[in-house]
């Protein structure tokens, strides 16, 4: 029994040991490594990316964190004990490079200058790690033509007031209008627009322009600034100094003789002084009435007519230089008295009927000329007749009873009986009356008036 038991124990031990070696002892897995941060792309940027010779360019680099004194460092960057190596920044790999080191993030900033003799074209700016030539980056820079400076020329550069000045400008290539059209330039005198510039609109042609102006009449005897600026792009400008050598002369004046007229019109004489210009324009209420040429001393004499229908009011008469409207003077002219009173309209009268023409019209009588003697005689005759008529009237007035008794007697004669007899009058009551009474016939009777 013992050998069997011993054999069974050994077999069980072998099985158990084989099981242990088959499965093995569990081994602890190592700790997970932290993720590796991706390095930034290696590059440089230029600010600005183009410019003229001699201009300064800013260079900004990225991704140079592996440029260290330890050489080509493993990934990731070595411990903080590794120092950053120098980075060489150069223009076309030439001489006079600039050196800089990157920060912990692998970035750097530095400035370089465009060579003053560089011609227009494309050039490389390169950043190279000094310990590892594989760590480098390149960017392109465009060299532009050097701009021509703007300039302004005045001819002459000094003079008295109202002196004509020729202006020439150059370097205004950047003065353009919308859609590439030619730009215009504005001229100013001490910051104020110059009046009466010739031409009125100064146009830039090929970066240049010409114009002309007169020195303002009120300019002081000192230095003044003339500026030419591109309209809409005032940064494109140029200026020049002009020296006024003489103070302003006497101010213009205008005198009217007479200063007023009554209604009905008339002539007015105009005298002026202080007009140092070739021609003076005379205007009435803004309407030009004529011109005059001043003498060398700036005086002139002219005149104008006031129309008869000019109403009662005050009117402005102005005289000004035709080449500089700022040189002028005004005077007030008055028309006194009321205008004509319009006639009162009368109602229309009816049109008379047209008479029928006489086929045999009688000739018009010729005028009669009366002699003076006949006229005087007629007057005297008329007076005599009036006197006789008055005498007759007085002689025929009613007689009283006494007069009748003394002057009238009667005698009966046979006749039919009558009660009374009256003498009628053509113009009034009877002038005489006789009353008769019937009596026996005494015989013949007569009636006689005596002393009549």
C-alpha cells in the first residue's frame, strides 16, 4: 500500500506544479506614459511682407523649441537644464545676420533691415538654428520701388499782394480718384482755400500738375504756407513757403454822385479807389452794368443810368476786380418818391349804332371870319336896342287916375253898347282898360290922348 500512496502523492504534486507554471503568476502592468504634445509647425512670418529699400521688417518665428545647446534633442524637449541655442536670421543668407534665441514655446521675435541697395523684386528671409541646420524656416519679402517724394514749387516764391504765382507739383502718383481715374489737388493758403485758382479744378496727370493763383489782397507782410493736397487722400500732399514783401495797400472804396435820385431815372457817376487790378466790373443788385479800367494809382471813373421805371427803394452798387472777386467795395443808391399811380379803370361805354351814310352829303360850311369892326358895331347896336326896349317898357307902364284925368277926354258917338274894353297884352295882364256905360246918344264922341 505504501508504494501506491507514495506514487499518488507524487502525481498530485506534479499536476499542481504544472498548473501553476501554465497559468503563471500575474505580473503588474507598467504605468501608462503621458501623451506627447505635438510640436508647433516650424515657420516665420514677416511684418510687413513688402517695402522699399532701407525699410525695417519684423520677423516672428515658431516651432524652434528643439534648438538647444544639446544638439538634436530627443522628443520631447530635454529638461530645463538644456539651454536654447542661437537662431541666425539673415537676408538672402548674406552678411550682417541677426541672432536670437527661442523661448520655452519655441517662439522668437527680431527685426531686420532691407538693404538700401536692394532692387525691386522677391527676397528670402531665413531663420536657421546654429546647432542644427535642419531646424530652419524661410519667408518671402517683396522689395517695392522707392516712392518719389511729393514736392511743390512756387514761381515766384515772394512778392506783394495780388502777385500772380505759378504752382508746379510732382510726386503725386498716389493721387487717384475712384476706379483709377485721375485725382484732383486742392490749393490752400495758410489752411484756407485759395480763391480764383486757375484752372478751377487742378487735375493730376502722371503724378504732376500745374496751376496759378494770385496772392490774397489781405495777406500780411510775412511768411505764408501754400499747401497742395490730393482731394480725398490728404496724406498725399506737399507744401511750400511764400513770403509777402509788402503790406496791403489802401482798401477799395466806391463813391456815387448823386447817392440818390427821385423817381423817374437819371444818370449816376461812379468813382473808385484802391483797385490795383487790370479791370473792374460794376454791378447793380448783382447784375453787371459795365466795366472800367483803373489807372496806375488804382482809381477809376465811370457811370450808369437808372431806368425811369426803377421803383422807390435802396439798391446795392458793387465794384470788384474781374480777376479777384475778393477785391471790391459796395455803395448804396436810393430812389426816392413814389412810382406813377395806375389809372382808374373806367367802365366800357356802349357802342353807338352806326348811322346810315348819306349818299349825297352836304359839304361842311367853311369857317367864317368876322371883322373886328363889325363885331364892335354889333355890340354897340345891341346896347342901343336894349336901351330903347327899356325906355319903351317904362313908357308903357300903368298910368294913375290923375294922369288919365289930365290927359284923356272922351266924346260919345253912336255905337252899340259895351260894358268894358281891355287892351290885351302878349306878355302879361292888360296895360290899359276903359269902362263904358250906355247913355242916350249925345252925338259924335271921340277919344283923344294928349301929351303922349
